[in-house]
C-alpha cells in the first residue's frame, strides 16, 4: 500500500463516531490539563490508564495522544494571560506572550500560538506518516544485539537530557532498571525481589507506579504552594495584524523544523524544542533587544516547536518501541496493557491502530484551534478554582483507578508508596521520568541481552561485531563523553535553570 492508501485507511478509522468522540475528549482534557497549573499530561495519563482497559486500542491511543498534544496548546493560554505556564514547555511563551498581553495584544498572541501550533502539528503528523514506515523497515533488520544497544542508547539519551544533576539522572535510571526486574524470572521461574508478596510475582504494576510518581507526588508538591491569585488580562481581539502574521510566519516554520528534529531524540520533546526555538529566533533577530518586550517571534517559534516536538515523539515510540520521554512511556504502558508490543511490526500487524492514530492527529489539531480560541474565557474561568478544591477530586480518581486494576487495596497502597517516593524525589531535585523509562525498558533490555548471549554462546563481542549495534553503542558513548565536557555541562545547567 502506498502513502495515500494508508492515510485513507487511517481516515476511515479515525472518522468513526467512537474515535472522533475520544479524540475530542482527549484534546479537551489535554487543553484543560495545559490550562490548569499543577496538572500535567503525564499525571493525567497515569490517572486515565485504567480507563483504557475498557476501550479499544485505537480509541485509547487516540485519546491519550490528544491529551499530550492538547496540553501543549492549553499551556500557552495561561502563559500569555497570566505569566503562569500550565505546561513546562510553555515557560518560554511567558516571556514575550505575557509582554504582548500587557500591551493589549493578548488575543493576537493567543491566535498566533494556536495557528503556529496547528501548522506545526499538521507538518509533524505528515512527517510521522512519511518517516515511520521507512524507519520501521530499517528496524526490521534489528536482532537482539541491536535492540539491546538501541535501548541502551535511549536510556543514555534520557540521562544526558534530563533536568538537574547528571548523577541524579543516572541514579533514577538504575533504580528504574532494578524495579523493572522485580517479579518472576521468565527463564528460570525464580522469584526476584518480591519480598514474599504474591502481589509482586508478576512484577510491579505499571499503573500504580505511574499514578504515584506523577499523580500523587504532584498533588503533594502543589500543596506546598499557596494558591496564586491574579486577575487575568482582558483578551481583546483575536485577529493579528498583517505585520504580526508576516513576522510570525518564518519563526513558525523554523520552530516546526526544530521541534520535529528534537522530538525524536530520547529525552527531547516539547520542552527542549521550545527552548531551542526561542534561542534560535533571538540569535537570528536583527534586534534581539525586542525579545522580552513582546516580540511575536518569541511566541510563534516556541509554540510551533513544542507542538511539533510533542507529535514527532511518537516516531521512535511507534516504530522502535523506544519512548523518548515520560509521556511516551505512559503510552507504551497503555499499549502493553492492551497486549500490543510497540515496534517495527506494529505497522504491518496493527495498520488500523497505526494509521488511525496518525489521521486522528490532523483531526485533533483542527479541533484544538476551534476549542482554544472561542473558549478562552471558559479556560480562564477555570483558573479561578482554588487548588485546595481541585486536588481531592484528582486524588479520588487516582484511588478509583488503582483499585479498579484488580479490585485490590494493595495497588492503592503501592500508589501511595510511590507517591511519597515521588514527592521525596521532587524535594531532592531528582526527576522521576528516567526512572519510569528504566522500568519500561529494563525487562526488554534484559530479554534482548539474554537472547543475544544465548545465540552467541556467551560471547559479549556480539554487541560490537554487528555494525548497527556497534554504531548505537558508540553513539551512546559519545553522548556520555559530550555531557562530561565542562562547557557542555555548564550550558546544560544554565538552560534548565531558566526553566
């Protein structure tokens, strides 16, 4: 089948009433998540994972994807109106977006952010459709050594690009790998680190772990801060001027390119893309002093970049089975719950899922423009809800979701335990995302390591005798060397300290 036939198949799947409905639910929830500070797509997905048990794989993936890229849209609303980023990737938008709002151009900033995101989302989705089959074809050449090396590269990339201390990131990955091996060894049948608890014989359940690390810990962290009271700025006209449209056009194109590239990298995605786009636009500007004073380029570029980065993150997840960030790890977990292993075979074995998801992204991006602009007033009203009234309902949903897994209070206890652990990580400036990637990739890495050694009769040279495996291991080593360079380390800390 050619690309046009595949996209036609995808549209026929995505345009069914059920899938359109769940696409709408996903983008609305995602927008709400982006608007409300204290919530995030990772925590929301963790909360909604039990719901995916009762949906078809296509519908659940469409909904979860809508939450992710919808949050990138929603985060710009509070960033522009209140200088309060609903999403980390909207931090940069605060700078010039809010400055435009103070000058009475909030409506124009919101419109440019929405249009730039629509353009970036459409282009990034097309890139997924074109690049994914080719990448999957290459991935079919992968054996056990190559798969192990690829996963090792993904974890190293997550370490290098994680926020905060490099040592903390390494520790989180190692802890994640250790948690991933809890349970029954498939080959020997031995119990490993189960503490004699029958509930752990099948390993640590992904949903309570994710809910605790990102849902409960977020609640505890947000309760440390008082409710912020600010009067939202009047939105005004949503129509940008011709000069604003002209000035925003090329930054949107460059932001889309930057986001499309960085979104594929392990640990990249929306956050890194928005910072990189802003730095690029400021460097290319004839008058850099305009940035921070309401430059439309400072809104158009980063907003396009974060949406493109969010959507191209699906490429390595769908074609290689490697999540490039924590949200993709959540989606991998949802696929595994459905009994589907993401990887190069998903295109041929699950074409309705793959192409239906891609087609739904175009539909979802169009929905977001329709939702975001006319309903700005509704989202701003939501900001007036004090967090002390919001968090009990979030906590209740988490508890219901954890209990619904196996009708066991053990999962609720595990969720509470990992919630406390996640809160401790937050206090220690340890990012939990590398840990979750370690839990997801650890069992698969172990399986491929063992398989490679069995086939090579215990010869570890098998990992460097295969060209693809050798190349990936060298790339991982290069990343480690790069992060050890003092100039790179200082620049890395400087960038993320601004976040």
